[in-house]
C-alpha cells in the first residue's frame, strides 16, 4: 500500500501516494517531487504557500477548483501586508528590520523598543522617525522601497 501524503501547501488534501501528480482542489498544488522553482508548480513550495496565504486572507472561502488563480493587484497585496501594521509588537520583536510606509524608511527593529501605542488587540509599533503607526516587520513581509512606496499610495493618497 503506497504512502499517503498531505498537501504541503494547505494541509487539506490527502494525496493517495507521493508524487502522483494529482492536484489539490483547495490550493492548486500539483503533487510532484520538486519543492524548488521549476517543477510542475512553477513556483517553489515556499512561494506557493505565501501566495496561498494571500488568497486566503483576501477570500477566506477561496478554493482553487472553484475560483482558479485570482489575479492579484498591487492593492490586494498591500491589503494583505497592512494586517501586519497593527498589533504587531510580537512580530517587530522577531524581526531584524522594519519599514514605515508613511515616511518610507527601512530601519533596524531595535529602534522601535519604546515606540508603541496600545490598541484593542495589543501594542502597535509607531515609526521612530515620523511617529505614524505604519510600521511593517520583515518577518511577515518582504520589505523593499517599492513595497513601502506602493503602500503609501494605497493608504495615504
């Protein structure tokens, strides 16, 4: 009897055997033996998981078999990233860098140490440079000047 395996992306599908090339109806991952970029899934397993998390954040009822791959806009990605700008003390402490999408500076997370405000779900970091609560931790988003500039346009213009 072959070994069954659970979908490595969503954990919702049990494939009847390893590497049978079946496709998960929930996330669309093809059950191959390549977890790096260039296999049957095109994206690496890590990138695929990240994309699936974004889909699920934007639409908690997302099912690949029903919805297919949605087209993500820059605004969609900014909406996903914005969740990490509130009640983010724990993530800031786990990060080495932070970025503020108001003043668009990337800086060492240790500069936040005394810059928090209380909110209903915890503590939210405030930028030590501009004083705005628009700080993103690098343990949850890929910080870049492009991302911060896009976030600024979406949330402040």
